[in-house]
C-alpha cells in the first residue's frame, strides 16, 4: 500500500458561462494531459437567482461526456431530439454526447434561491467519439450512501467502492466518482486505482490530504486588516487537489469536517483537438464538426443509423 502524494492544490477561479451564469472553474481549457481523461470541472453553486437564472441556452456537444451532479435546486433540460426532463437535488445526469447533440439547461434553484452543483467533462476515445448520444438520469434515491464505523459517508455515483457499485455504468473512462464526507478531526484512508488519474475537489469544511498525526496545515504568512499573521493553511472550500501515484488517498479532516468529490479515471492518452464544447482527435475532425454545425448536418435524427448506444439508450438530456 502507498499513499498518493499531493502534487498540486489549486483554487477554483470565478468565470461566466452560458448566457451569464456565474461559476467557479476548478480546471479546464488548459493542458488536457494533466487530468486525462477529464477535461473540465465547473462548480456552479450560487445562492442568488440573478447569478444563474439565464442558464445555458441551446449549444452543441460532440466527442465528450458531461456529468452533472445537483446538490440543491433543479435544472430543466431539453435537447434537439425532443427529449425533456428535470434534475433534482441529489441527482446525476451522465450524458454521452458522442457524434453530436444540441441541448439547453435552465437552472431553477430551490425555494431559498439556491442552485448548487457541479459539471465534469470526460473525454471519449477516438473509437467512441461518433457513437450515438446516450443519457443516464439517476435520481438521488438511486445513489447509495455507505457509512463507515467512524461516521465517514460516501455516495457512490459510479464505480465500485466499499462493496457498493454506483448506478451509472458503461462509461468509457471506467471512472470512480464519489461524494465523500469525513467527520471532524478524523484521519481517513480511501482506496483508489493505482493507474487512474485522480483528483479531489473540496466544497465544504477543510483538512489535509497527507499523512499526519494532527490535521494542521502548513504555516504560512497572510495579511489581514493591514497585519501579517502566521496561520495554519488547510485545504478548504473550492480547492482542487491533484495527486501523484499510489493506491490510497489519506485525508485528515479539520474541526468542521470535510466534504469533497473524489474522482478518478483511466487516461486515454490520445491527441486532443478542442474548441469549446467539441473535442475531437485532430484539427480536421474539429473543422468538420463546425462545418456540420453551419450546414445543418451536425445532428442525426433517431433511426438514421444503428451505430453506438448502450443499455440506457432511451434519450433523456445536459451543457
């Protein structure tokens, strides 16, 4: 057994997408090799409808999978094939865009005005980039939560963990996608695949992703109210943690506990030609996709051919 060392911690940066949705981007549109097979992670947690109500009007995707995990509020979605639906609290949609789809996502929020969730993009290998679009809508009640003796709880969205398998299946990157909550002042060791690229994204509480007898951060100097203070800096809200190699993650939670996404997947190791929501292997493929967008041949209607698909082929809909 070997603990994965932390190679980098990065604060998610504020940005805007869609028609003016405020969000924080943990990573994306950088070096695709760094997180292969994952391309982008957006944190769209907001407490004011003014920051998200314009949503994500009609836009295309090709060559990727988008994974939307909703914590609070609801998202209405529809697509170019006539599918419509809603994602509610605790639900997940795993959309395989494949050869292409146009869709829109309009966040509604909850009674308090909150709209909280995340969207992850995963690349598709060349052999599946032109597969038929596929949706897996999973309600919160379908996702099992496993609770360990020390109170650590894990929602298993996809992959196998602690004897449970997540309800999302048939995904190209063979990923592990977990929502992990560790109680205050607790040291926890979590197994991961040695050969998978792995990251954690903290969204509540704080702690350290290293082996330590006490959850104390590195001593750093910070300025506050014109004075320099020596503080123990811990990994907290909206922080991405990247790991080196190893088959275990260790986390020491702070006094408020810690909650984070833990995601890993097998790298594809193929060339990436990427522009916006379309990700192909070559520049020529990318240019062809945009030509098809312009001439109206980007979308193939149901029944036009029989390629691709999978267990949950019934179309349902996402960014």
